[in-house]
């Protein structure tokens, strides 16, 4: 099969829900090693390619997000509607999850008295920072999970959400700037080239820094380049949708090269970062049949992502000797149950207000 990516975009019948669901469970499984053992060094993916499955799953989220969010922005061509839709997708579910962490998980597991806990400034720093996101995430609540292997972190998964929200803002910023440049130059500026250069430069810096560390505070700086570049790789794929061919031959060749490169972790690192987008889009659009039936169940990936860590920490607090397999099983049951409730009673209902922009935001 040889079709341009643009042939598939109009239809919502794709495998993104399933891909993100598997990725979210992959994050949970990856974290089971880290949270129960205090390190993810023994995770199979980490040992095989020096990259945890949680790392790969986050990459999948950001590439997919960059593509789908670009589609939303460029099709709507209405900044207010776009921002309102993004707000509804991220914040209602997140707000309830943060309240859950503060007033259920935290209040139950804190070593402080309830009065001390509820009057501690850190409790409300956690609540505000993790709800707003623009100032980063706050990992700890007073006296909560301090004796566990991964000490004091109540919801470590939230660290990627500030990157996600800021990526939306960067996309809006670049789209506005590029549109202005097009107007000022009377169309002489190559819009597509700019959208391509952004991720190419970013991922190049990320790869080079991996081998020759030069970025200040390198780990955090490299995460900036990694996540924003992956997001804009997704955006570039949307911009070049008429030229990006989804071919079974290319897919299997890419997969073969990617898998064989795993014999050397450094080679794998480079090949992975320049090919993973193609694997994602092929799987998202080409496999059909029974696999598409997953879409009727809903989109539980976000709920899994924002609830998994506190559920896993709670299981460890209840069962200190729990092993990785048991932790993965018990926490999956609890997390999927919460994500089901989150999707059907919060996220899905919030999305019904997409077309109902508050009066104060209307032009």
C-alpha cells in the first residue's frame, strides 16, 4: 500500500487511541521497576537499548500530539477555539486528578496530622503548580510516601505536562510569526521549510548533546530539545502530509533497520530518533479490521497517565514487599478503573463544551 498521509487525516477512524493506551500502560510498567526498586536499571528495554519503555512512550505521546494538535490549529484557523479545546482536553481531568492526589492520597498517607497536612503551604503549592502547569510540576506533598523506594514523589508523571502545554503555546507562536512573515514578504518565505527546520535543528542538537555534552544543566536542557523537537516532528509531518507516503515496504525496512541497530545502543539512539515518527504514523493509519474496534471504548490514555503514579505509590505503601509483576497488575486494575471514570464522567463531558466558548473569550 502506498498512500500519502493526507489521505487518512480526514477520518477519525485510526489507531491513535490504541497506540496511546498501550503507551500509557507502558509508562505504568516502566515505572513499576523504578518505583518498587528505586531504579529502572533492570527494566528490559533499558537493558536492551539503554532507553526505558516509559521514555519511548513519552516520545510517542509528543509526536502524536504535535501532529494532531497541528491538525486542530490549522483546520480551525481560530485561535480562541483552538485554545479553548486544548484547555478542555487537559485541565478538567487534570484538576480532578490533582484534587485526588491532595485530598485522598495525600490526606490518607501523610505522616503529618491531618490539620498539619491541610495547613502546610506545600500542600497548596502542589495543588496550584500542578493545576496551572506553566510553572512546572511539583512532585511532593508534606509527609507523603517519604519512606518508599522512590521517596516523596506523589505524582512523578506530571513532569511532562508543562512541556505539553508550552508546546501548544510554541506552536501558536510559530504559526503567528510565520503568517506575519508570509504577509511581510508577499509569500516569499517558505512556510513548510520553517516548520521542517524547527524539529530538524532541535533533534540534531539533542542527538549531538547525547554524544558531546555541551548544553548547560545538560539533562534538563536536553529534555527541552527532545520533547519540543518531537512535538514539532509531528507538526512537520502534518505540514508535509501530502508528501509523506505510508508504504508497507518503507515501514518494514524502517522497522528492520531500527531493530537491527539495537545491537549497539548508540547507533540505536540515532536511528530511533530519526525513524520513530514513521513507525507511529504507519501503525496509526494502516492496520485496520478488528483493531479499530478499540475506538468505541473511548480514550483512556490520559487518565492512565495522570493516575498511574499515585496509584502505584499507594500499592507500594500498602504492600512494601510487592514485586514488579504484582505492582504492575494491581496498579493497572486501579488505574484503568480511575481512567474509565475520568474519561466518561469528566474528560468526555468537558469536551462537549468545545463549541461553547465562554463569553469573556469571544471576540
